[in-house]
C-alpha cells in the first residue's frame, strides 16, 4: 500500500489490508527527512553567506587559517579552539 504517511490512511490500510506492506511515497518521505534534518541540525536560513562574499581564501599557514576562523566565524559552527 502506497500512502503519504497520514495516520488515518495507515489505519484504514491496516483494517482492510492487514497483510499489506505499507510504503510512504517518495515525495512525502523526502519531505519528512528534510523536516527531521532541520530539527536535528537546526538548519537556519541566513541572508548573508556563512563565511563572506570572497570567492576563495588562501592562507600561508594553518595557524593563519585558525586565527581567521576564530575571529570571523560564528561560535555555533564549532571552529573555536578546544
């Protein structure tokens, strides 16, 4: 039985077709996965890019890169020192 994931559909399917395999259609499955991902990872929409408007950045040393990350990136990205 193919359905959109609504509880009432699965209840009717179970009542009339108790041995049927119940499958969520692809569109609704992807929609639910997207919602779960947003809930787990707390994706947010931002107007400005996470880094900046530069097409690329080059650093002479890893230490320069780390300093730039600590000063420019938001804490919630997890680039701070541990």
